[in-house]
């Protein structure tokens, strides 16, 4: 198993780790990492790993190998000079990219409050994000919803992490907004992200500490993606 340091502190930009395994095909596996692996609509982190011999190589993507949610593989270029098992390395994430993903991910949680419909899918991006909703009709006053969303952001709600048991989540199904992406269960505990008194939902992604950090946003297209499925895009203003 890999210790996911970003779950406790998504603002860690660097950390030391020990190599467990490294191959060009399978990536670099570490005992702990600050790199978020692609899941739940949020892309994997990129960055750099520095070796103890002074060389370094780029991390071009980060994934859960073979769907194993307890481990994270740091994928590299084919020409990377890989470390051996047991070697100590230093991790550096692409912080500017990560921070934009954090801002957008938190903004999408608030979008699910403004558009109070079941969520059928979503994608977090550095420039824009989107949520798909089980929404038969598009609300009539989109500018008012955009203003509501920006007011919620400007209210500077704290963004906090909580943990509950699998059983507690099973007893509170109303916490699960996403119909297509199920929260990670089976490990005893489920991570919740609470935004002030306006939102609480299971999420394993990285988020900002307060909503004001998101900055102004604007609604993009609202597209029909099925009989009652609507895709709402969100952009940084």
C-alpha cells in the first residue's frame, strides 16, 4: 500500500519517499506520495522525482495500477533513468497545475449545490470543468445561478475533510450525489469533504482550504447529452 499524503494535506508540494518498485511499463511505486492519481474525474498529478544521485526524471501521469486503489504508479518517459527498489527519492509536484485542479474541483462541488440535481458524471480541468446532471429541463435564469455560485465562493466557506465508516455512509445514502462515480468503499473508512454549512459529500480528491481561494467563475454551455441528461460547463472567470 502507498500512503496518500495528499489526503491529509493537499498543499504539500514536496516530500521524501522510498522506492518500492520501478519499471518503465508499470511506473514508479513508492511507500508514500503527494501525487494524486487519476480518479473520480480529477486528472493525475504531474511533476518531478529527484534521485539521490542528483539526477531527476519527469512524472507525466499518475494512476492507480490495474485499478488498485491502495497503490499509485508514477508514470515516466520511456528514457527515464529509473531508481532501484529501496532508493530514497524526493517528490515535487507541478504545483501551479495542481492548485488550479484543486480550485476547480472545489468549485464543482459548489456547482452541485446550485444545480440541485443528481450528478451523473464530471471532469475536473485546469481551465474548465463540467458536471453532468440528471436534469429534465434547464433552469430558466442561468445568470442568477451564476451569481449565486460566485456569492457562495466569495463567502469564504472553510473546506474541511472528515472521515466516516463504510457503514455510516451506507446509512446516509443522501450524502452521495454522484450516480456514476461511487465513493471508494471497502477500506473501512470513507473520506468526506465539507464546505462550510453548504455542502458535504464523499470525495477522495484534492481541494482548497477555503472557497474564496477558488476565485470568480462563469457558467459555460449547458448541453443536452441524453433524454434528461444535461452537461454544465464551468470556467474560471
